[in-house]
């Protein structure tokens, strides 16, 4: 089958063997996949990964050991957990000590015609969601994770720093969940898109806070310092992106103003799909281009352009 | 009256006017006071304070506008709040936007024969507590604050990094409150003291964690990095001390392992006194020396010695 491989920091199209699913795994025919900034980081050497790239996908189950998922359209959560470690026994599969992560860490990913994944990772996509909406489930769930971790009250204000893909999608989920969210960014075109998506948006020069909750989705080392300035005393900053490099930062304000910092990783697919079923998230503006898998290298080149929105692969 | 002044970074004994209490303030005859590391930082220029030093004290009320506190032995919380700002209206007096702090920020402190303080800052000391125990209320309450902010469950392990005064006292409070606490430090004498106080103690080279909750009481820039190593995924790090200087730190583990960082400041006096009433905290080993106020400069010199325990002033 055709697949996009990461080998030694380069992405290339290759012909590889179709995966053979394990006893608890389903075989999925991938129909659409999305390029994430993490894929670009993987190519830059994050996690020293060599294999099939990609962790955002939607597909149709071709075979399921129990049969019930066969023929169903599914998305799949990206962390494959062991089910037996300290965290798994505490229902914290997200933090599994033996986890692999599709397309990132010790497990082939979704930029291919087929992939195998444990059937308990899969979630059936509601009929009214298009493939183009469903393929955005992973970054949307990452936004949903914030609402699992932080008690955002109806009287709270939430500032999402960063008007990139993760910022806009996180803002959209929290807003649909009832929170009072403002996207704070530096790019007028992105903030216009935020407005078109029904979000409140502000240029960072004009936004002074204080906000009860600040999400740092900037992907930049300066994001945390800005977040500390904008969060209220006693408020919460959510670190939503890993940033490569070292922070050089004064944290005394965190102590004196009793600020909380919360690291936040992947989120729940089931509740995010349920939210998407209840609310039209108006996501069409998020997609900048769709490439066939054959043109995957070109798709990656496009995704690398600064400020690009979501680039999808049609398989 | 006699008082220890901080003027331009120097501590000196001076004769100053006895304070005149405001309409809602009590006048307190100070009987004992404690030197805190923050007092040394104030002398080093933290907060640019000039005035009477000191925020740890016990005394007897000489006059109270409502009369009921007159003659009572009291301690006093160090933050004087406005009662009207955004935080005060939300019962977050600790974070008052217009706060002054005795002996630290815009308000004279306790190293004097008398001090004036709003009566609602005062708490009557239970009869069975000695002055020497009561004067430790402020750092003990700072430890109690952790239990207000973080839900420490009975099955959780707590590691207190730092075997200095704040570490030992915080560990003692959390331990008395029922938590499973280990003091992790570098000084065999301090760890012996911890054991003598009934605490579990470990040399940092021998302690590998993971702990559910880690308190950073090291006062050092390296404390946070150690805390990140020792906390479990999904666990909580409490930043208990302001550290002067800039952290140079990689926070990607905080995101990937979903760690929480909680800034923690002053704590509640009432509940801490109640805890001290219920439990003998065995604090006598914490006091290294008692000086008369007249020898305050010598007391400060003693307190500056690296690794010194609590130095008290008898007024």
C-alpha cells in the first residue's frame, strides 16, 4: 500500500506492506487525514520517529475481530495504552507508562491507505459529521481536555493565546461548551476567521485581561510570560503545547499571585464527538487545502508555510 | 518605643514613635517575634521596603476599639486587605489588589514593642500553645495553604523538597493533617531533626519518587526541575517559595505528563491554630536561639548563617 514515511527527517511516499492487525485490533481503510504541527516536529527530530506519519484521520473499518465495527466510519484516539500499568489501573490511559502514539512514538500512523489500531481506540463518527469535520477530532479533543482538567465556571472569562489551528479549535470547543472565550492573536486574517467562526477575537496589543483562565496555544516560548501577565491572581494558565527550547522565566508572580499552571495533552474523543453532534462548530474555514495522498510531499511543503491552516490528505 | 528598622538595606535598632491605631485597629504589645528568610530578602531589596521589619509575632492586645480583644494573646495574619476590590468581594483577601503586608510592603512590622493591626487580622491564641509555638503560626499556615489549594487524598504521597524551616514546618502541618509526607533534603542534621519531629525523611540522592504531590520549599532555582523529576504524571507541584532570579527550564514534561504547578502564598491562621490545638506539632527543635529585641542586629546576623533554624526575638 502507499504510505507517507518519515525516515531520517525526510518525508517520502513509499510502497509498504499492508498492516496485519493484532488479535484485538481493527484494520481501517483511511479515507482522510490531517497534517498537524506535531508531524512537522516529528520530521525535525522530535521523538526520533521512523515510520508512517500521521495521527489525525477518519476511515472505515475493514475488519474487526468482534465484527461489530466492520463497515463503520471511525476516528481513533492516538494513544495506545497497555491497560496494566499504574496509570492504566487508575483509568489514566492518557498517561500510560508503556504507551505508544500513532505516527509519533513507536507505532505507525495514519498517512497510508490502511492502518491497524486496537478496537477500543476507535469511535464511530455520527452520520451528520462530514469527513472534513471528523478528521479535526484530535485537536478539538485536545481543547476539550482543558474543560476536563479545569473547572471553568459560567462567570469565568477564558483567553486563548494564539490564533493558529490549535488555538482556534480549542476556543471553538470551549465556546460551544458554554464558556466565555476570546481568541487573542497577532494575525488580523486569523482573527477575522475566528470572528467568522462565531468567536470573540482580539489583537494581543489590545487585550489586557485579566482572564480567569488563559490557554497558551502559541507554541512559543514567550507565550507563558504573556499568559502570566493576562491571568488574574488566583487564575489558571493551561499549557496546551509543548515548546521546544528552554524557558528563561521569572516565576515569582506565579507564587505571589497564586497562579496555577496546568499541563494539558490529548483529550477525550467520545465527549468531543457528542459535542460536535449537538453543535455545528462551523469548521469549514479551518481547511486550507486538500491533497491526494500521492501528493503528500507537496502537502507537507504547504503545511510548512508559516500561518497555514489545516492541510488535509484525501486517501 | 524600640524597633528594628530596615533602612536602605541595613537593619538597625532605633527609637521610634509608638504607633497610633486607626479606627478599626487594635494596638498590640508584641511579646515574641520570629525572623523569616523573607526578612533577609527584604533587607536585600525585595519590595524596596523601608520601615519596621517583621511579620511573625505573638503579642497581647493593649487596646481594641470594640474592647473584646483587650488583654487577649493574639497572632495576626500578615496581609492587610482593602475589603472592597475585585478579590476581596470574592472572599480572596489573600489576593487583595490593594493589600499591604506587615514588615514587607507599605506597612510597619512586628519587630518593635508595639504594633497596630486591623482587629479582623487578629486571632486569639489557644491557652495550651506557648509563645514559642504561636510565633511559628505564619510559616505553619503557609503549609496549611497547600491543603486548601490541592486535594491531597489519603492514598497520595507527598514529598516536601527542602529541609529548611519552611519545608519542615509545611511537612509537619500536612502530616498532622493526615497526609503521607516525606521530607527530602540534603542535610543530615536537618533530616535528623525531621525524624525527631516524627516526620519521614530521606536524603535527596536516595529519594526517587514518584510522589503525587511535591512541594518545592527549596528556595532555589533548581527546585522546580527536581520536582518535575519526582512528581508522578498527572501529579501536582506546589511552588511554595518565591525564588529570586530567572528559571532556565524545559517545561515540555509538564505538558506531556500533564503536571500541575500551583503557586502558593500565605495561609489561614484560624484553621492552623485549630490544628495546633488538636495536635502537638513538637516544634521545640525548630528554635535555634532567642535574642532580646535590643540585640536584634546580632539576631539578624545569626539568622543569616546558612542552614540556621528559627531565630526568635523576645520583646
